[in-house]
C-alpha cells in the first residue's frame, strides 16, 4: 500500500493485575484518546488478539489499534498512527500458518465519511506487518463501515460481510458488502445487497457438512426485521428466513455451537413492552436455520435494562460450555453512574451453571466474549471515565470457570442426617437441598436467585437421590432463594444465607 504511510508503533506494557485466582486478571488500557475494540480472536499460542481503533470521538478521527493479550496477563499494543489518514480495524482471523489476517477501513482525508477503501493487513504472530492491500468500494457508495463479520470458510478463504453507506433521498442507507479473499489478501468475490431501512451484520458461520454460509443480520428483509440468510460458497444469498422469535431485537454472536446440521445456539436481546415502556433482557436460544424458535433460557431479571455484549455476546469452549456476557444500561452512554457487566456460564442443554458480576466502580459496557485455551474466558469492553471529554478506555477481564461455576450433583444422603429443607443455613462452601417427597426418576429444575432476583443457577436434573449438593463458595455473601420445579408444575422453595 504505497500511497498510505503509517507509523506502526509496537510497545509492551506491564501493568497491575487485580487477581481472582492464579490465572485470572483484570486490565485497563487507558490513554487520553478514545479507544474501542471491535473484534477478537485466539491465536495458535492461546493469546487473545483484540482489534479496533484509537482516536477522538468529537473530531471523528481514528487510527487502527491492536492489543495482544498474553496468557499470563501481560499485553502488547500495536498502533497504526497517521496524522491525516483515517483507519479502523473491523475483523480478525487466524490463518493456518499462525499469521493474523485483519480487515479494516481506510480513507485519505482523515474523515470517517471519506473512508472509502477496504483494507487488508497481514501480520505474523510477532506483530510484524507482512503485507497490506486496499480495494475501492463501489463508486455509488459514500463510505465503508468498520462493522463486519468474517470467518475462514471450508476452502480456506476469508469470507466477510460488512456494511457500505449510500445516500437515499434524505437518509443514509447501509447495504451489505460481501467479500471473499484468499489468505494472501487477494479479492475473489465482491457482492453488494441492498437493504431497508438499514442493515446490521450480527454473525457469519459455516453450515455443518456443507460449503454454505449463514449470515444473521438485519436488513436483508426489506421490512427491516432480523433474518437468517443462507449464502452459497460464492456469497450469493439463496434463502432468507425471518427470525421468528417473539419479543426479540437482535442476535449478537455467531452460532459456533451447532447441535446438529440445522439447530444452533445463539444469544438474543429480548424486548418486553410493559406499561408503555420497553424493558430489555437477554437470553440464550436454540434456533434452527429457518429462524424458528425451539427453546430458551432467560438470563437476566425483569425490571432492569440489560443487553448482550454489543458484537460478540457468546463464546464456546471445546467441551461446549458457553460463556455469555452482557451489561447494565441506563440508556445513556456518556454517564459516570457505576454499572456491573455480567458473565454467565451455560451448557448446550441451556442449563445455567454460574453467574459473575464485574466492575461496579465506573460505567461499563461490554463488546465481546472469547473463550481461552484453559477453559475460561476473556470479557472485553469499554470503561467510561472522562465522560465530559467523550473518551473511553478499554477494559479486559480474564475469568476461570472456578471463579463463578456452581458445581452440583444429586446424591443419596443418610436419611437420619436429613436436617431440613436446605442445610447448613447459613452455609459457607457446601449447601444441601432436600428432595424428600419426590419420586425417583422425576424430572425437575433447581433455580437459585439472590433477593434482587438475579439468577445464579437454573439446571435440569432427574431425581436419583434424596438431596442436591451445591458447591456455593463462588456466590457472594448474602441471602438467596432456591426453587425446585417439577415437570408437572409442583414447586418447592426456601431461603438460605451464604456466609
């Protein structure tokens, strides 16, 4: 890319780690500029690679940014600085040879509205730039958004869907911009799909046992509703199905966990119209490729405003454990009111296994979740500190399962030692909940809430003993409610105190 000259600076940063356990950490990347992460990936060495931008929100001038988070909690930053060239990163994929394939948007006139070129940067795992290239967007479009989703398809090529903006009478319309590139960054396929009234790219994934792709997004249906869009290997949309989920707004993360050839797991924001006001919750769903709802697990509580992370709400570990992150909202971005991001641990059967709150010292929102090679996860987001200057910092949490997983089992407990419905009370590490009176083989769900209604456990069991044993040492101290509900509607419950 001869006409664009960047000062690419790389520097390692050692920082203070807030430790939960030996391998958990918390990072805040803070500068006087506004920083934002838009995409993430895990490289072959287990490092987390975050890409985004750094700049000035008021002037709308940004330069591309990369943060490489090492497994020990240290990190390396690479900046692509230029005083007169606007640049942002929008996606990252890790190639078979370990190199980082990053796409972005770029413009010569230091203005987002002139960001009219698609940008490819390939780096090795030491963050050396190996090659760069650019492609002009179609001339009828004004600029290219940094919002996009990408995967490595079955042919080893990078398939991507982003957004391009055009002027339509008195408004700006964002259309789908689909590309296929080889691993050298050469363009193989380019397609544009008109949308209405606007579009959003939520996820892109490979359909099992085919060469087809599935794009979940908003805008392919001209009524503006969310849809599941099946694409062939050449990025042609061959089938569009409305995402027929009642009270849903948008899907946030690609379904990397497929239950079979047509059913997958996804995270979705839910909207309830209540007394002429809108209440937001989020949930985990089983959905099929026709957009049909199969089952759900509601994660947060009523009477709050909570959202799934903005761009990557779910991450899956190798044994199908799902990490789902979200954040509280006050419907006001630039605020200094403290908030608490949330991460849930769910399995593929839609059992909730644990919950953890983060933050609380500032206003946060979360942008993504990524699984780590040790079975844990990284949550990355934005921390609003200098709200008067419209400036955000990047904040990152690394969690292990033992930081918040409630381990349970159905056991036979000596009848003469059944002390109560739930014991000991107060409890420290281990809680026993009696199943006395239930029949062997009976299905039931056990739920545990705090007194504010936040759900920490929601799991299906079969009666194969007379107690449920719960390792509750990960619960914050306080008062909790437990509830046992059988398939025939029988409910039993009570309270306990966690020391």
